[in-house]
């Protein structure tokens, strides 16, 4: 008799943001893995802190998996374009990180 092992696919991470002209942008993170759902709100600086913590632990493995996105500013674009570029970069970053088994299970990333 053969025992089948069910592997769970990494969750899909969605990041949304609203343009706010007088305040720092907050990014809403929604996570869905088929069995559960979660969401939270983070600032850009919190993403930087997470990446720095993961880089200290995983070094080259992390840099090979995903680079931290460049912060788009209003000097380069309109506010709404900058927010959209930043949102897209953060969403791609998180989705790449959860795809790497060792990094995707890291306690800091899971708690984030």
C-alpha cells in the first residue's frame, strides 16, 4: 500500500494600498492558503525591518530568492503611481519569499 503525501502549496499574498496625501502609506496584507485567511496593515519601514532580519539569517539564499524593491517616490512619479509601484514591489517580494520553503517557514515571516 502506497501512502500519498499531501504537500501544501504556499499561500498567496495580496497587498493593497490607498493613496493618502498627508500621511505615510499603509499596506494591507491579505494571506489566503485555502484553509485559513489572515490580514494585517504594515508600513514600508516594517517591510524593510523584516527583510533585514531575514537577510541576517539567510544571507545569500535570501538575496537569490528576492531583492528588496526600490522605493518609488513622488520625484519619479505621481503619488498614486508611486504608491502602486511600491505596493506591487512589496507584493512580489512577499510572494517570492513564501515560495522558498526554508524562508517561507521562518518565524519572523510567519509572524509578519
